[in-house]
C-alpha cells in the first residue's frame, strides 16, 4: 500500500496536485475531511492522520454530545487511513485529490464507530451466503445563486419541472457536472430538472455497496465544487422550504448470485424474501436512512416522499418501489428503490442497515405481501388498517422507538456505533425543540 500511495502521490504532484482530501461522513450524513500535502499521502496511507474520536458524537449543528458512555470525555484519538485504490483527482478542484478513509483506533486496530467498517461487515455477511449486492444512488438537490440565504427567494432555476427550459438557466453548470463526474470516475445515468423548487436530480450507476457509498460522498463534493465555480450554491437538505417537495437521495439495490439477479420476476424465492425483509424493517430503516428532524417533515403523504409502509411496482408513493426488468432493459435491471432516504443519512450506515434487513428476510424465508398500486394516503384509516398498512415514523421519538425494536438493524451498527448514533439524534431533537419549523429548515439548508 505504501508503494502504491507513493507512486500515486508522485503522479499527482507532477500533474499539479498539492493536497489530498481525506473524507468520511459522520452520523448526521455530513461530510468531514482532513487535507494532507500530497507529499504526505504515503505516510498517511501507512500511519493514518490523527483526529478526535468525538466526531462520532458531533450532532448536525457541530455540538458535541457526551451522552454516549463510550465517548463521554474529550479524551481520545483515532487515525484516518485513506483508501488509496479509491483516490481521485478532483476535476473541479484540480489542486486536490480525494479519497475516502477507514477510521481506525490509535493503534491501527478496528474502531467500532467506523461507519465504512459497518458496511464492509454486511457486504461480507452477504458474500458468506453466496450473495452479491449492487447499489446506486439518485441524488436530488436544489440550487440558488451564491450568497442567497435560501432557495425560495432566489431559485437557481424557474422550471418548468422536467423541462429543458429550466436547464438553459444552468447550462454552464450542467456542462461542468457532466465533465467533472466523468473525470472523477463517477458514471452518470442521467441529469434533469426535477419536480421541486429549483430542484435537479442525477443518478449514479450501480456498483458494489462500499463503492456506492464512496461515490455518494464524492458526488456531493463534485456538485458543490461545480456549483461554486458557476456562482451557485447547492442544497441537499431533506426539505428546502416547508411548502415544497423535499430532496430525497433514493437508494436502489439489487440482489445477485452467480451472475443472476434474484429480483428478476420476484417470485416466492430469495428475491421476495429480500424485499419482505426490507418491508418488515422499514420503520427502523428510516431511522437510519432519513434520520434528521427535517427528514420527518419531508416524509408526508402526497409528495412522492413515502409516508406509509408498503411496496408497489413502479409506485412512486411507495417507500419500496420495485423496478422490474423488461424486455427492453433486460432482466438484470430489476431492483428495489428505497425512497425514504436523504442526505442526512450516513451512506455507509444506510446501506449496512438495508443489507442486514434484506439478508434477515431471506434467512427467515419471509413471505412478501401483495403489492399496492395506489396511494394509501388517500384511503380511509379503516381501509389502511384492513390492509395492515401503517404510517412510517413521523417524529424523531417514533424513529428511535422503531430503531431499537429491530435487532436486525441495530445489529448492523453494533452496540457502540448504535449508542453514538442515538446520542446524536437526541442532541438534534433537543436543539429542534426550541425552534420553529422555519428555523429548523433554515438551519439545515446548507449543512450537507
């Protein structure tokens, strides 16, 4: 690894790169980083870079909570070790390279609070059973002119939704995105003007889960840099205005074995068990995949944001939207989209929780109930009760209760990481208790 890091550093320095940004995401989904001079990259790859262990208990507003017993004092240090095989030069910030990190203990041993490590364990658990998971993100975000305090007063584009006319206003920015994503090794499926206020969406090609989480972090760095270069700000916040549709970061997964997609056809076999596992643990999953206070404001009926626990085939109100393979796209295209997911989720933890829930469903041979083609939000309470369709958690307190009730999801995190995650959520909740909805939305607008 030292030799590979040294060679990479030499090549990058020759190309004019002066530093390497070492990145991870905290328990609020917020990217954090250290920059090392490019000449120090090989040393960082061997010995890591020092950081406080308290990043695991930073809340969304950069307050540190000491409520978790495992990290209850300001003492302690960890090392950030860059993943050299994921090293990229940043096209939009050409003086910098970028790499995700492993968070390890000061002696180099595994650190239980490392979110990337939690995902790697679930990927290994799937592999032990003979399964491969593929994953990809759709990212929604809103844009505004640089310096704007919000999106509503100065939207970066004025629609119409899904129209090429909206993108004319952002022509140079869109061109930069297409160029920079390609240069940064992030293959795109598409980019378009979305339904929400000044909203755009882009989707990343599916890959292995750890790379998908890495790519999600690199994608937002790429978007932020391109926006800055073209006089814009990008907001990935779950909700940018109390009245507007929010930003989802929809998570697509598929289940494979020996080159075959087990979601094809979705019969009563392993693919059905995988989806049934996700459905059973949906309330707990949303506590990980949409964990912020604004997340619960976004998950409301009628906004394609998913408010009730059910699954449907190509149903955009469904929190689990099944996308079948077709003659045109091929059988291997089949996947399931988790819609109650947003930028406040740590991508590694989100995927770890999804895989754990899906594997448990297969292990237990869970039966998959019938799909719903309608919007249960328009039904009566009696009809929903008869169909056993329940509301997803709509408050942080409800999310926490759902989380601790699922041994599958909590087990994916482990006791230490779960404790830190819950302490951070409690700190966020206390902060929000003293503020109005408008103040909450404003405070989260540019955090991610």
